């Protein structure tokens, strides 16, 4: 029988690289892992609404490098870099509050040139539309058309689950256009989950974006990006 697995984890070591890159031995390993999980949860909450496409961590014994990928870097950097300095201070104070090891923090903000091909940003755009009380079918249709207008995208699938339209009973709706071959390892599939917070409960959003196949010649270039 088939199993439903995360498309990103399914391709780790094949066409994808890890989002947390470091090496440590016990007992430092447990501390690093706990810090990474808590810090990711903190940053996802703190940077909501800033069109974040991904957060990555790199560590050594003295430095933690946080890489934030966004389609609107100006929202995070702020005027004269004030925003990035505030965010760095917040990260340090958060680690101190949780009584975790506090290394030197380096913050890198990378711009995503084509936000329509990033599943995390598309998922947030859908959630944002639902939070503005727009009809969910219109949001689905407009999002799929906008994503497919990008020439890099070969297929897209968007799924919603919850009390759609304020109905008493929760249900699932899905819209798909193009191809999304989930079982092919060399398929470059971007996947993301998001929640739309509404007064009558959360609505779950899932987005799959297929951007063609990666072969041995260009797999290394993709990992480096």
C-alpha cells in the first residue's frame, strides 16, 4: 500500500539538501536540535505576513547562520537595516529566554525572484485571501491561474480543508492544473502547508508546485541555490 510522505523529505539526498546544516555530538546535539525547532517555530510566527519562502540554519561551534528567503526583503530589512538588527536581537533574547546555548547570530536575507513558483509564498497568499473573507473557490481559481502563468511551473495543486465558507461541517476542496508527479524522485516538487486563521476555526492549505525534472547534470546546481 502507498504511504503519504512529505515531497521534500522524500527527495532528501537525491535532489534536495537539508534545511538544517550542522554536525554535533552528544550532549550538544540535543541542545542544537531543540534550539533549531523552537527557533523555527518562533521565526514562522514572528515573520508571518512577510512572504517567507523558506528558513534555513547553518551552525558551527560559535556561530549560527539564519538564512531567510523572502520575496519582499525590504519588509524584513527595514529602513537602513533597522529591521534586521531588531530581528537578530529578538533571536538572541529568545534563545536566552529558553535557556539555550547562545552563539553569535548571523542573519542572511535572500530575495526570491519569482514568488509564484515558491509553494510557501503561494500557500500564504491563499491563506491571506481566505482571511480577507474572499470566496474560497475564487481564491483557488485565481491562485492556480497566477501560478501557471509562470513559465517555470509545469503543474500546480492546491488543497483546502476545514469549515469552508463558514459551513457547519468541514470538508475538502482541491484544484489542480498541469502535472504533479509525486512518485518520481527527479521531479522538482515544492510543497508547503499553511493555516488561515478564521473566527470559526482554522482552514488548512496545502500547495504542490511542479517545476520540471532535475537530472544528474543540474541536480548539484539546484542544491546550491
